[in-house]
């Protein structure tokens, strides 16, 4: 017998959630796009530990993709994902439809993020974070969670969602969860499935670059560090999009080291876009 309850109809899920809250329970929520890995499962474990009911959603959101090929190629494996969730058990899997999320009554949240959504990933993928806010806002309106869990591998996404929640005064606590990495240092990501084993080894350059910046930032001028780090890509198959050290609150680039500085990196390996980040 399955220990994962699957809901595909929002109204049915609503009845379950209302019953849980009537009993004094708390709803924890992990929104995902599927192709689950151990990083996702770490969010689910944290959610289960801290709430009486854990809801995991899987929905590949077209609004946050800038290229149709990227959306079409994004890995989809609902049955495999369900089996992984079964190993944790005692949770709800929600598979919403676009009609549930973006019906005629849906109004896209208009939040002034003071440029937070236009830097780094926002500059390279215009409109991406509005798409993220749309789907997170829509999901929150269906699930009404007490807490929602997001991985810090998507550092900028966490910042955007936290700002949206604050600006709109939504009654949910955003819980950031540390990045999980492979033994090689490669950040766990659903997109890693699109890479061959040799490409996955090549992709470890992102992590090595972040470590290089972290290990030298207090002893070498930042501009020199970034220039040296960028040179690491000249002999690589990776095409660097950006490598920048930023203020973690504003995501504005820094010209010298400061406490809590954060390094963010993005690169392409073939058609696969990879991102990573590290606190310095």
C-alpha cells in the first residue's frame, strides 16, 4: 500500500488541508519541478520533521523558461519521483494542472523587487523571476502552507521569493535549505541528468571556481581573483555566463571583500545551463 497520497485535483487537496488545520496541524510545502534528487529529498525530510503534514508539488512551470527547447527537454519522470518519495513516506504529492494554477481568476503578483530580479539570472533570462513568482504565488494560494522549503542552490530564487512574501505580507515562512553536492562537489540539480558522465566531471569546474574565489578572497584583490578564475574556463568546454561576488541582500556586485559576501556563477555546457553559488 502506498504511503504517499497523490492529489491531482486542487479542491480535493483543499479538503485534506482544511481538515489538517482544523486538527491544529501545520502544513509544510516543498514546491518542485520534479526529476527529484537527494537535494530535493533533503528539503522533504526537513519539511516532514517540522510539520504535521508535508506537501510536495511537481509542476514544470512554462512561465519561468526562456527557451522552448529548454522547457521541452526538462526531465520529467513522475513515476520515478513517486518511488523516491515513497522511501520517505507519510506525505502528500500534489500534481497541479495549469488550469488549477492559472485559472481566469489568477492575477500575477506585481512586486517591486528593486532590481533583485533583473541581476544575474534575471539579466540572462528576462522574465524568468516573474514566472517563478507567478507559480509560487499560485501554489501558495492553493496549499496555504505554514512553511515552504527552498534549496539554496537557487540562491537568487530564494531571495526573490523571500522578498515577494515580505512585500505581499503572505502568511508563510520561507525556509532556505543548504545545497547538497555530489562527492565531486557538483551541486545536485535535475539538469545534471542531461549531462553525460564526462560532462558531469567537466561541470565540477563551477565548484572548483567557487572554492578558488573563497580561498583567495581575503588575500588577493577581488578583480585579480575574478580575472584568474575566468581564465580557468579558457581550457574548458564550459562557456561562462557570469562569475560575480555580490552583496547577499541586494545581489549588487562588490569590488572588494565584505563580510557575508556571496559568489554566484553560471555557465553553459552544450545547451545545459548550470548555476551554483557559495558564501564566502
